[in-house]
C-alpha cells in the first residue's frame, strides 16, 4: 500500500511541475519575454499544449467564460494539490 501511495504521490508531483512550467511559460509568452518563433520554445509550448489541453477542455466547458483569463489551470492546480496533500494521506490512514 505504501508503494502505491508513493507512486501516486510521484505522479501528482510530476503533474504539478508540468502545470507550473506551462503557467510560467504562458506568462512569459504573453508578456513577450519568450518568442514562439524560436524552434525550442515552440516545441516545448506545442508539447505542453498537446499534453494539457485534454485536461483543460472539459474544465473550460464547465467554468464560466472569463475571456482574457483562463481559470482551468488554476482548477487543475487546486485539484492536484488537494489530491496530493489531503486525499492521498487520508486514504493511507
């Protein structure tokens, strides 16, 4: 049971860091610090979008439309943190 907990915690930690990279990168692109015409930036950005859009799309359909601000990454962040810090330790007990 402890190994399963560690595996799930590791997966949630990886998901958390991937989400954090996505959010920071989106800020840097929006503030024109990063240029998406650079091949490396474009490859990372496209890869992150392909990875995370299937997670964000159902949440975007549920949330109200806040056009300039996308709240779906925030909802996923809160979900990951809740799973990692509240639900998984409670299951282990």
